[in-house]
C-alpha cells in the first residue's frame, strides 16, 4: 500500500480493507470547523426536506424562506469567521484529508456564492408580482410541478393554492455543491460537487409557473447536456487517475511537473504516458467549460436561461459561473500548471471565440433573457482571458470580476421579473419599448446594469473588465486584450440597443406593466445597484481582498 | 490478459455512448447512452485501479454508481413530466426555444 | 502729437459702434452724427498734417504703439500706428473725400428707412480704411484690409432685399478673400524670413534674404493687390459692386478702397525693388487691366458700370506705375489722389443723375440732361475733362507723368508700356466722351420706370451738389498744385524714393503724343455718339462689343469653371461622405448584423445539435492539446 | 491641505445635476433656475481658479492628489496648466448660455405622463456633462481622464437621443428614428474609440506601472522609463484614435453632423463647443506628453488628415442644405485647424491651437445658438425655407452675421487670432501645409456668406413674414458671447499669457525648437 494511495478521506475505508492486518486503523481527521459553511448549508437543506414532510402547507413557505435565509447568512458568517481567522491567507491548508482546500480563493468564492444566493433567495421568495390566484399569493414557481400543464390537476393545484416550496431546499443543495466545487481538492470531490449542484438546478429549471412547456424543455436540455458533459468530465478524471494513480490535486500536480519523490513501479508504464494526461485534462476542461458556458460548449445557455423561471436563471447565471470558474482556476493553477503551454493556444482560441461569438450573436436577439444569456457567454470569454493570464494578478482579477459580475446579473434578472403583461413576464424586447417613459426608475436601474455589463466606467463592470484585461496584458496576452476590447465594442451595441428601446422609443399602448415588488426583490435590486456603483467608484478594498485571496494552497 | 484491453473497451463503450447521445431521438435512450458513458468511465476506473494496485479507482466507481443513480432519479422525473405534457419523449420535439 | 493718430480711427469707429448698436432712437440724428465723426477725423488729419509739414522732411514719420496685440513665443504683433508722408496722403484723401461723401449721402439716402445703418457702415469703412493706411505692420494692415472688405460687403449689399445686390456683395467678398489669401501667405513668408512683419524691420532687412524669397513675397502681395484693386484676374467683382448705393461706389469703389492695392505695393517698394521679376508681373497686370477696364468701359450702357470699367483701367495705370519701381511710385500715388477726386466726382454726378431719373442707370435712356441738371452737368464735365487728361486739369498731370515713366522704364519694355499707356489714354478719352454725350447731350430718350412714372429730371439738393462742386475743384486744380515745382514728388520722395530712369523720348514728345491720342479718342466718340442719335436699345454690336458687355467673358469663365465646377465638386463630395465614408461604417455594422443572423441559425433548438457542438469542441480541444505536445 | 478648488469646480455642477433631477415634475421652472444657478456658481469657481493661477508658476497648479485605486496604480490627481485652465474656463462660461438657450427646448409635450420629467432630466444631464468635462480638463492621471472621457458619453448620449430638435422636416417617428440613429452613432463611434484607447491605457500601465502624468514624466526624465519604439507607437495610435474620433478628424467625422443635426441646438453647442474639445485637448496633453517620439513619427500623416479635414469639411459645409449640419461640417473644418496647430509642433501653432479651441467654442456657440433661435421660430432646419429674414428680424440677422464672420475668422474677431497663429505655426514648420490650409479661409467665406445670403437676404419669404426679432432672454445669450468674441479678437493677451508657458512645456516635452527666421539663421 503506497503512501500515495492513502491520501484522501474517500479512500481511507478502502485503505483499511486493502491494508495488511498488522497495520493500525487510522480514523479520518475532519476539520469540521473549517467546513462549517458547507455543513451548515447542507444541514439546513436536509432540514428543509424534513420541513416539506412535516410542516403544514400553510407554514411551509415562511419556514423555508426563513431557513434558507438563515442558513445562507450563517454560512456567510462562518466564511467571514474563517477568513478573519486567517484561513484565507496564512493558515490556508487542505482540510478533510486532502479533499477540500480551505484557502483564499475558496473562501472568497464561497463568500461570493453565498451572498449571491442570498439575494437570489429573495427573488425566489417574491410573491407580489403575479396577481393573486384564488386569494393566495403566488411566487414564480409552479403550483405543482408534477401536474401536466393546462390539465385539471394543475387547475386544482392552483385552486388549492399549492406552491412548490421545495425550491428552497433544492436551492440550498445547489449552493452546498457550489461551495464545495471551487474548494474541491481532488477530482472525485470535484465530480461529486458538480453533480450535487447540477441536479437541483435541473429540477429548478423545470418548475416555472408560467410558460411551463418551455420550462420543462429547458430542464430536459440542461439535464441531458449536463449529464453528457459530466460524463466527459468523469472520463477525464478516469484518465488522469490512470495517469497519476491518484485523484488528489497535489499528487497529480507532483506527477505532472515530475517533482514526485518515489515512483511506484506499478505506475511506471502509465506515469510517463502524457497522452493520458493530455486527453484527460482536455476532457475535464470540457466539463468545466460547459458549466462556464464557453463557446462551443455554450449552446445550452440561451435556451435554459430563457426557459427557466427567471429567479432561477438569475441564481444560475451568477452562482454557477462563480463556482465553475473557481474550479477551473484551481484545476489550471494547481493541477495542470505543467500543462500551461500545451493548453494555452487552445484556451486562447476558446476565449476568443467565446468573447466574439457571444457578442456577435447577441446583436440580433429579440428576447431579453436570451440576450442576457449571450451577454453572459461574452463575459465568460472576458473572464477566460483573465484565467489564461496565468499570474497571481490573473487569479485575483478573475475573483474580482466574478464578484462584480454575479451581483449585476442577479440584479438584472430581478428587474426582468418586474416587467410583466398578461402572459407573465414580458421578455420580448419589443415589449420593453418606451419603458423609460412609463416607469423611469426601473428603466434607469436596468440601464445601470446594462452599462455595467457593457463595462462603462464608473460601474463595477468597468473595474472588473479593466482588472482582467490588465492581468491578461501583464500575462503577455495582449492579443486577447485587443480582441476583448473589440468584442466589448460589439457587445456595447446591443446593450445600447436595449437602452434606446427603453428611453427613445414611444411606449406601446398595450405595453407591459411594471409590477411593484415586495421589499424582497427591491432588496435584491438595491444590492445589485449598490454593488455596481461601489465597485465602480471605489473598488480598492475589494481588489485588496481579491489579491490577498489570490493564492491557491498546494 | 493485458489490462490495457479493458481500457480500449472502456474507450469504445464511451464512444458508443457518445454516438448514441448524438444520434438517438428518444430522451430515454439518450439518457441511457449517457449512463453507458458513465459505465465506461467506471470500467476505466476499475481497470486503472487494477493496474496501479490501489483501490481508489474502485471506490470512485462506487461513487459514480451512486451519482448515476441520483441522476436517474432527477432525469427520469424531468423526462417523464416532459413526456406527460407533450405525449412524446423525442428530444427533437422539444425545440420551442431556438435562435 | 502722435497720440492723436489713434483718434483718427477712434472717431469713425465710435460712430460705427454707436450707430449700429444705437437702435431706432438714433434714426433721426444718425446721419448727422456719422458725418460729424467723419469730419472730426478729417480735422484731426489736417492738424496732424500741418504738424508734419512743420517738421523737416526726414523726421516726419510719427509712431504710436497702443498695445501688444498677440504676444506669443517668437511672435510679436502689436497694435501700433505709423504716420508718414505716404500714410498722411491717404489719410487726407480718405477723410476728406469720405466726409464729402457722408454729406452727399445725407441727401442721397434721405428716403431710405435704414439710413442710420448706412452711415454706420460708412463710418466703419472709414475707420477700417484708416487702420489700413496707418498700420505699422502687415498684420494690422491685414485687419484694415479685411475690415474695408467687410464694409464694402455690407455696403454693396446694403439693399439686401435685391438678390442681385446680395449676390454682388458676396462675390466681392469672396474674390477679395482670394486676394487676402495672398496677403496672409505673404505675411507668413515675412515671418519665416525676417521673424517679424512690421514695416520697419522687414523693409530694412530686404537685403539680407534671397531674391527668390522677395519675389515670392512680392507676388503674394500682388495677388492681394489684385483682389482689392480689381486687377486682372481678380477684377470681376468691381462691375457687380455697382449694385451698391452710388455714394458707396464713389467712396469705396472709386476713390479709396480699390486703391489700397496700390498703397500696398508702394508701401512694400523695398521688397519689389529687390524682386525685378515680381515687378515685371506687376507691370504686366497693370497694363492688361488698364486695357481690359478701358475696353469694358466702352461697351457698358449702365453709367455706373462704365465708370467702374474706367476705375479699373485707371487703377491699372497706378499699378503699372507702381510696378515701374522708384520711377513710378510717386506718380502712382499722385494719380491715385487726383483720380480719387475726379472719379469720386464723376460717380457722385452719376448718382445725382440717377437721383433725378428714378434710379435709371441705362445711359441709353438719358440724353439731353444738361439743361435739367446744370450743376451736375458742370461738375461731371470737369471730372470728365480731368480724367481724359485735358491739359491743365488734374488727370493731365498725373497720367502724363505715368506715361512718361512707362517710357522711362527703358528698352523694349519701355516702348511697349508706353504704347499701352497711350492706347489706354485714347480709349479713356473715347469711353468717357461716350458717357458724356449719351448722358447730357443729344435728345431725351427717357422712359417710364417699372412703376410707370415718367422721370422728371431735376437738380439734386444742396447736400449733394456741394460735395460735387468741392470735388470738381479738386479734379481741376489738384494735379497742377501737385506738379508745380514737383511738390508732390518732394513730399513723398523720402518715403518711396525716386529715380528718373532714362526716358528715350522727351517729356514734351510724350505730352504731344498724349494730346494726339486724346483728340483721336474724343473725335471717334463724337462721330459715333455725338453726330447721330443714340438708339434707345443697344444694337447687337460687334463681337468685341458683345464680349466687352460681358466683361470680356471673364465672368462667364468664372461661372462655368469655378461656380459650376465648385457646385459639382461639393455635391459629389456630399455623396461621397454619405455613401463612402459613412457607408463603410454602416456597412460594417450591417455585416455584423448579417453575421449574427447567420450564426444565430446554429442555435436551432435541437439538443442533439448542441451535443454535437460539445462533442466537436472536445475533439478539437483534445486534438489541439496533443498537437501542441507533438510540435 | 488647501481648499480643493478644482474638485469643487467639478463637484458643484454634479451636485447641481442631482438637485435638478430631484425637482418634482410640476416645478419645471424651478428646475431651470436651479440649474442656471449652479452653472453660474461653477463659473464663479472657475473664475477664482483663473485668478489664483500664476502664469509664471509651476506647470501644474492648484494640484490635488489622493490615493484611489492602488491596484490599478490610479490616483485621484488634479492640476491645471494654462491650457486646461483656459478650456475649463470656456466650459464653465458656455454652460450658462447653453442652459439659457435651451430654456424651453425640454418642456414636455402634452402626451408625456406626469412621472416622466424631461425638463429636469435635460438640465441635470447638461450639468452632469459639465462636471465630467471640467474634471477631464484638470485630470492629471491618465486613468482618471480615461474614465471621464468614457463616462461623459452616457449623459451626452441621453441628451442627443432623448431630446431631439423639435424643428424637424418629416414625421415624428421618422424624426425619432433619425434621432436615435444619431445618438447610437455618436455613442458607438466614441465607445469604439474609447475601448481601443482602453487597450492602450492598459498597455501604458504595463509599460509604465503608473498612470500619473507627473510620475511618468519623472520616470522619463531619470531614464527609468523607456518605451520601445514600436510599443510607444502602438500606444500612441490607441490614444490618438480615440481623440481623433472625438475631435473629430477625417475620416472619423461622420457622427458629428448627425448628432449636431438631430440634437437640440444647445446640445449641439455642447457637443462641438465643449465636449469635442476634450479630444483636441487630450491630443495636446496626452499624445504629445506621453508619446513624444511617436507623435513626431505620426506627424506627417496627422497633418495630412488635418488638411483633408479642413478642406473637406469646408467643401461639405458648402454643399449642405441643413443649417445645423452646415455648421457641423464647418466645425469639422475648424477641428482640422486645431489639430494642424497641435501637430505643427511650433509655439505659434500650439498656442494658436489652444486659443482656437477657446475661440471656436465661443464663435460656434454664438452662431449655432442664433441659428437655433432662427430655427425654432420657423420650425425648419432647411436653408431653402428661409429668405429675407434681415428685413423682419434685423437684430437676429445682425448677430447671425457676426457669428458667421467669426466663423470665417474675420480680423478683429477672436477666431482670426487663433487661426492666423495656427497658419503661421504650420507654415513655419511645413510651408506647403500652411499654404494649403490657407485655402480654408476662402472656403470658410463661401459657406458662411452663402448661408447668410440664402437665409437672411433677398425678398422676404411668406413663412418668414412676421417673424419676431430676438427676445430679451436670447439677447442675454448672444450679446455677451459676441462681446467676448470682439474682446478676445482685439486683446487676446489675457488668454495668451496663461497659455504660452503651458505650450512651452509641451514643446520641451516633444523636444522641439521653433524654426529660426531665415535672417537670424543666416547671422
């Protein structure tokens, strides 16, 4: 039993079974305190399931909302605590027997994810937008996801005032997965985390109250493609395992850069075999790039964003990107640094096509949600530019960008939920004509978000973009910067198109109404605007945070 | 016999599965193909585990099965609901959203 | 004493400001105010003049620096005046004639409701013209130069409701701008050559630079002169300028402004002396214009246009003289002054005639007016005799001197120029006689005007006749006064310098020849217009006549080449800007949209397609990584 | 720590913008007066700055410096040299007139709902633009400048697209379409320019490691900062492109006529008289100072483009049928002169260019605003719809003529001084260029006089009959501008003496000496 074999929580049991009888039993050490954020969220998620089982329907909504919010807040507090305790910097190390890294990037991203989810939860809980049906307030989720759209059972469910309060536990599970994902320090954890946050998202996509057919379609597409991609990921893992004889990042890294101490003869024949390494690495990248939504793995994005219930879209668009990019960063910086030069050109290519492709296709979009989907693709491209920089600044700039981007996204989608007509949300752009005349405030807020997306100075979008491009330039990727600049020029065009539509075109007679939301959504939007402006005007503090957090533990 | 052959088999299975995903229309079948791919992964894991003489691969295989099972639960739920509302499980019929 | 110089300009400038900003409440007193201030300026001029006479010939020049105008690194432009004999001559001419014409206008513009503004413009002109002649550097001169251009623009177009007037005004300004271009380039050349453009330093340093530079400067100055003084090829505007009220034509387009070109050349004598080639060009221009104007003058039936042609031709004389160098400078100026008197007189006479004839300008509709407006007839007649150079009158002396000087140039040049000047004298005699006969002699050919009123020719009011009389005096005696004892020569020589050249023929011969051509000219005119009746409608006339009526087709040339061509150019450029420059941009945008539309099609909604793209992507990813390792 | 005068000068209008925007919908007039008051306050502050500035003093005065974004090497650094000061003063001076001139341009039409507050928005946006422009003139940190350079587009964009010229031939939706086309065109042109500049800005940071002009200058001086020729050229191009779009320089000019044509007249003035100056100013301040060698390298091309702008703009102005577009093309021609002066790299040229920026601001404002008054009276922008105006509205015609004469830079009016300086400066360095540019003065005469003739003279058109002459408010707008034109034409010394030292600094930045006059050279 080689030392390299016994390295992780998972295989400890295996280690025991395979160990010679004389070897002593070693109990796995788990630093629970350092995992508290994850544990809290998972725990409450489970609790939420129990609530579904035992709490009477009437009380469920409030209980669930309370639990979710409490969990997220507590988890965030825990993250802060850990960071304050110096786990982000000095005490950063690998916890849970090598399964989970507790370090700067992990904590920073976890914090981001938690905050984003928190504001997202508010939009989940919003129930003032839809007109009351049968005297009961309703949120944007199906009364009963199982019932066939338009069937009597559905009508009955609506009449009975059912609501799908399961969304909250699902959300929490997803969040838990996302918390682990960027912190995962071995490939198995990575895979499990991926599934843990993907599966709930598949479901969440399917439970829209309006336009249910589209919602289900979105779910199916997302699910099938997601499963497809995770299969690639898994196979990639298998190959890497085959290459390095281990799934621990640290181990693989040592093997990749050849700094491994003693070579197990059993590994000798695969160890040197770079084909395994390269193919495996490429396939794992596939899985991650899919989640990120990079061209050509992006095609699910528009459909899913459009079909999913808008609150879910917002949550997904923001949190998933954060988690996925976190994992991507860790993989590239910790596991495959030796591969940098092999991956660089192709990553360049992907970054470029992602930036340009997303921007160009977005020009002709007519649905606001799809438009934002493509814009998110373009942004993925920008972030990739930072990822490629392969410098500490690169890491911190990406962290910063993710923070800025996620809040803008959640805010933007929150605004989308407000613009409604008889058929629910009026997402077709033509409906948005003249919004600025009818309700200047909402239009102005949305304009702010759009300008942030477009990266206009004095908004967080600009700070982020500047950070990333700067890092890329310093990392010797000036070409990417130029492309990025050009594509953001293209992108600016369609953001501006929306603004023109809202402010300069006369409102239509049958135009949509802007629902007055409850304080919940208001908070979401307010936070979005606040973060946008603060990070635009005085980003220094957060940049410091990001740069402190910009070091991966090995 | 040479364990490498198992790897070839795994690769073959994976490719077959992928091809199935690309070709077949019926959502269920597509999903089955995905499962096939996962199994291919398992085979690879186990083979490597055997080659390396450590058990990680086998353990991982178990995890994969669990995950796959979970995926089945979710996946079937979604596909069935789609089927019920459209009376068709063809992935090509589900193309309301495009362009 | 020198502090008075600014006063010269200040008075009329004040008048202009007050009258133009004053508003309606000044309407009743406006013209008096304007006249008074012009007069004031004249008084100051006289004071300065007497003071100047009091000093010895070589320290007569006065300088006054008001303030430094454009202080920029390596660039000094001051608002400073210099009053020497040459300037003094002009100042006197401008203020005196100017004042007279102010007075004249009081009567002439009586019935115009915008009279106040007219006087404002007149004052503005006087001020600008004075700046022009007393500036002590070329840049300030340029200010006056364009200032008079502006005034002339405003005054030609004074009756703006007449499209013809507006067009004429615009034309005058534009043609002048072409000349101004020359002036500004000349100034730049001076700056790069001498590092300054003040008269003193520049004119003293001419020796230190190459002849080529001087020639360039000279030619540029000549271009400017051509514009202002309506010399070929920039003469086309003067004829149309007659659209302006007659006093304007008298003051600006006869007596003063149009002679600025001569001033410029004489003032820059030092430069031209150093650039014979430039001088040659000047002479040629002068000679050509001399004949050109004369010929045009012969064919015009519009009395003012005929006089305009004559003005051109007379200025041609002056330019020619100025081009002769030290031989001619003094006489150029002298002719300029006398011409100022008699031509102004002639124009005022013409104005008086029109005043009596319901603003009729066609001489073919005059005839026999001598009985009806005696004063006009007499003053006009004296002016006529003066211009044709009738012995003893102003024109006789000044023109004679120029002809002599032309011969004195020496060599074949001398002979050619002499011949040209003589020919010019003959033609002058002809067309002026023609004007005289058609207007005041023969039987009446009056016709009712547009509104059908029959004209009732009558003598003009005192305010108009008195200036005419005064000018008549000038046209009779000025020449003699200047020439007796070469007063004028001695007066100007310190500034311009003078040399006698070598006349191949004696002065008396020249005079005799002049007399001969004079008689011939008059006789021919008499034969054509005195003996037989003048047709009320112009006969078709010979080819030359018709060409001359159209300013020898020079205008048509401008129209076809410049105006039409320009219009085509701009129109095509507008097209280019819209379809090419803009088109490229819009095209890019459109193509982006097209590309977007096509890429969009890939998103066809089929999950399997998406899977394909993922699969392909992975394949590429793997291939690329392997490839990178392979290479 | 002395009183942060410059910050205050920029902050006041910003505050004013917020305050104006906050005025309730009904209190429209109050909003106008509030805006006017704030703009006047800004003018006062600018005046104080003018007074506190010592021409002989150090290069940048009234400086302020605070840490801002350490990670980007960005500081909040302000300071004025004569050039920035002059332009700041110009901005502060023009805005009150712009506001007065636009007094009624943003009164809402009946159809608008009560919640939509165009008037407040209009004046708030104008003040916002003023704040940003002022700050950009005094920013001595490249990044800070860049941010404002970009951000200023947004309020401008809303001003152009949101408040069109009511005098529009064609239907309303047609007008709206053209307007938003113009607005989008404006924004995209400048955004593309700005983004390309962004790349260069980042590049600059990678090379220099700081954005502070002073630090960069110091680093250059002690040789710790040296740019590879190619790098410097690329960066220069990045910066210059953005400024050339803003200026605008041929062939990047086509957004200007659309924008100026469709926008309300005050906004058109804002664009050409104030905002575009940022472009030319930045060429002088940043291109020459940061990339002297590259600037010299690029000079020939830039000069040619400038010449093309001068002549091309003038010719197109001649060919226009729309008064405002005509003035727009005239401005393009004038910007050609400014750029010519900057890149002639002689004292006269650069002083001239700076004066030109100021004078052109005033003269165009005068001409454009009078044109606006004319247009609002008749409700049409087409030259052909006018004729004989001087008969019914002599004062209007007179002021219009003076504005026009200033535009054709008649001696005695301010623009002549600057234009002649530019020409002399250009001629001294490149005689041929100077001569070609001189033809511009003839063309200028053509378009101005043709415009005047067609609109003001001739028989009175029926629609023009009974047109009112300038009202008091309008006179208050026009008269001071004209007075200023005359004053600066006769006595530009106050301006030149603050500008000259700054120009000398720039000259030493590019290590250029004025060519010696031939005569001295001979000695």
